[in-house]
C-alpha cells in the first residue's frame, strides 16, 4: 500500500491535475474490475456491472493513451486481430456470418488497457491492486461459504447457485500472485493467505485445480528463488503432497477423495466426469479431422455434437473444433512464443509472468478459458510486460556507409 500511495503522491506532484485524476479513476476502476472479475462475473447482475466497468475503463484508458501516451500496434494487436478475423472467416466457410462478440469486446478492452500497463510503474501498481482485490475476493468467498463449512459434509458447495468447483482455477492464479509477493517482495505474512488458498482449493473439490496448484507451486518457487535453491521447491512440493494425503482422508473431503479414486480408476461413486473428459477428447479429435481448416464455426458448438450434450472441458478441443487447426496453431504458438521470450527477458519480475503463462497453459487442458475475462487480462498483462523490439535506422555519413540497424527495447519493460 505504501508503494502505491507513494506513486499516487508522485503523480499528483509531477503531473497535470487532469492526468492525475484520470489515472486515479483508472486505478479505482481496475480494482473494482478485478474484484468483481475473480468470481462475481459469473453471477447476475454482477456480470453486467463488470461489463459496464470494462467499457468505462476502455474509454478512460483510451483517453489517457491519446492524451499522454501513444497507441502501439504491437504483436498483441496483430494477434487479437487475427483471432477475430479468422472467426469470421470460419463462419463464412461454414455458410453463415458469425462474430464472437465476447472475444471482440475483450480484445478491444484488453488491448487498450495494455497501453496503460506497458508503463512499468502503472503495471506494478496494477499488480498490487490485483493483490488487494484478491484479498477482498477471499474475504467475500469466506463469508459466503462459512455457513456451509460449519456443516460441511463433503458435498459440493455453491455460491449463489454457482458451483464452487469452477473457482479452483481462479484460486490458482491468486496463489501464484500472492506467492510472488511472499518471496520476491518479502511479504512473509501473506504466506498464511496461501495456506488458506490451499485449503479453499480442497473445499472447492476441484481435482484439476489441485493438480495444477501442486505443479505450479514447484515451478513458481523454483523460478522465484532460482535454480541454486531448487531444494526449497522440492521441499514445498513434498509438504504439499504430505498435506494432500493428510487432508484428503478427512470425512469432510470424502467427495474429493472419491473423485480422485474415480480419476485413477479405483472406486466408483457415480462420478464419471473423468471418463467423460477422455471421451470428449477422443470424439473431438474425430470431429476435428473432418473439418481441419476452418472448423465448424460458431462458439461452443461442441455440445451439439457431443455424445451427452456437454462441452469438452478442454480449451484445445473447443478451439480446434470451432475454428480449425490453423487458428489453434497460431493461438498456441503465440502463447508459447510469449513464454519463450519471457525466459530471455532481463528482469526480476519475469518469474511471475512465466508462472501466469504456465497456469494458463495448464488450465486449458481442463476448461475452455478462451474467452474468460481473467485469462484474457492475464495474457494482456504478459504482453504488456514483454519488451517491444524496435528497429531504428541511423544514417552515417562516413565513407560509403548507408546505415546500420540498431535494436532497442522499450523502456517500459526494463528492470523495475
């Protein structure tokens, strides 16, 4: 909080009043945006409120960019343009006109917001606002499920009739963010928050979220501490496994325990979701092979073809089914290129963004996160963090030399 207040104080002293109040308004809206987006975005009428916040942020950040910065048509813009263009092309190839308005809306808002995030000071403040909004979200979640926890019998807990199981992935993103502040910013008191998040993931009953959390915990700690301290990462993973086997046998987690048994083929509690997901992938591959170039068009049309009328729980299958293998290849390659570039970025904060991308890549094997606001904003943050490679021509007047190419990196992505 002290760093954020110092940044605002500096902005108040050094910038024109209009710029200060505009940036302050953007910060406030980002805080509410993240707070609502973590979970309430799935609940009516909060989803409408969140869309309104997104729209207001879009215009405020666009105004700020036009007045005090400049719009850079970066690789992120080309990436988002290709996604939306190919979706229209996919629909035309299947004989109808289709526009994915959700993706188009997210593309416009996240790209414009990334112009604000490219400034390192703003991006660091936004990360801190994400942390604060995460704590508010955890408080709201605790209050919402506390009555159910008092009489918890192992059954699925819902929040406003929303399955808590789906919040497991959100909790993993928050876990990575909090862990970054614990290790890299020495906020050791937040370690208790991470332990509580681990407990909440157990409460959600999400098997895939627990698996991702275990893996990402190891990766994040390894990245945050460096390869010379890999022993700490191994120790944390060992503790995680120990806690898992300690808690999983408690009566209150009986449902989660039986779901894990069903996952590995032991026991049968009537939960066939794990078997169904393998069948979705198998059926999806067969359907994709029939229309490999442009897919079937539309958004989330897989339930119309699946054996039980449900979506595939797999982002890769959904994307390839809807829009074809070309679309999937560009989509996944861009994310992998981001990950590759992060490894070669000279900055102390790159480990956080690498962890974010690892979570994103893993979640897509369990849930279609293609048009989820949280995941799209994570991608926008990572893109804004990556240095822009620019080519500048310096003309020399010595002899017959015409010029030379000099690569520069945007100062917004230098070490902060």
